[in-house]
C-alpha cells in the first residue's frame, strides 16, 4: 500500500485547513488498516518529520491527530520508532503528555510508552529528555482523567520492564 500522492502533496500546502484534512485522512487510513500495513508507507513517504512538526501546532485538533499517528508509528518496528526519534519527537511528546487537553495528553503518553518499550536505548532517551518525570507528574495530578492515568501507569511499567 502506498500513501496517496494527494495526501503527500497536501502536507506542502500553506493552507492549514488542507494540512488538517490530510492529517485526518492519514489517521483514518491508519485506523482502518492493520498498522503493519500502513506505517511503513507513511515512513517511506517521508511524512514522519512533518507529522512530528505538527505536535507544535497551536491547533489542538491537529496536535491530537498528529500525536495519534506518531503513537502508531512508534508502535512499529525499531526502525520506524527511530524515525520518530530522529524527527525530534520526544521533547514535543513530553510537553504534550502534561497537556491539560485529555485526548492530546493520552496520545502523547501512549507514544512515549511505545518508545520506552522498544529498547533500552530508546527508554534511556525518553528518560534523558524528561519523559519519565512527565509521567510521574501525571500520576501526581489531582483529578487526572482515568484513561490518561492508566496510560501513564502502563508507560512507567514499560519503562521499568522494557
């Protein structure tokens, strides 16, 4: 399976609505196919750096969509997870993990968990960039949403037992 060329071109658009539409379409494709079938085509299309850059967006819907896709890519092979790391995702995911937006926080924590469970080297990178401290911060929050709390606990377990 290939990423449709129209979606790849949409990432180059200056129109933020076109970019958002493209990201949503990619997420929907990933949702409807087993990740193993679609992660590599997204990586091969060179979209990982663009997706990671969207984690800095001021548009929370776009951040959430990008975080969801990045979490899925990070659930793939070590090489796919490394593409996420090479795109400088860890610091952005750490920042989003403590976001007040529950959906964004949940997806960022999920991505961090996928990274720490991949290997000891990537686990250490997440720790070095403040990821474990962010997860502990989530555990210490008052009124932390249950889903985010569960995901943070899972991420810490992944950290402790890679």
